[in-house]
């Protein structure tokens, strides 16, 4: 059974930092493209960052230079280091895995990030 479990969410003030983690199990982690998505209140889910099996990364323009995605294929863990956080970063953050980077096959349940001004 595939599971993606996020952790690390919380409440911080603007300008602060958080690191999200996502542990995957039940599939061959290293062979999947891994993503972070987020959904803010009243808005559609949007892609934040992704990392391919070769370590290549891609970021949404809104987080470039502030967020860093990384993966540890030994620990089956995906990370999202978030710095210089803004109130508009407030959202539920979801981890996702795809057999190819253009799609998603599995989703986590999300972790809430709240940024206060």
C-alpha cells in the first residue's frame, strides 16, 4: 500500500523558515518524480516544486529563490526548505509522486502551513 506522509507544517511569522518532510513507502521511491503542491483557502491547488529521479528541479515563479526541494533516496524522504516566508505562502502543502514528472499517481494528505504578518 502506497503512503506519503507529510510533516513539518506549523505557524510562523513572515520572514521565518520551515522545512517540510514527506516519507514515502509502498513503492520504489527512487524511480518516481516527487512534487510539492499547495492549496490556499479558496484557491485551486497549485504546483510548488518538483524533483526528478535525476535530481533536476523545477519551481513555481512565486517561490523561486526562497524554497528548495530535495530528496533522500536512502531515507525515501522528500524535503521542502522554505525561507523568507510570506503570508501568501499560507496553504495546505501536499507531497505527491509520479511515475513521470508530468503526472501524479499518489498524493499525501497534506500539512498545514500558516504564515502571519
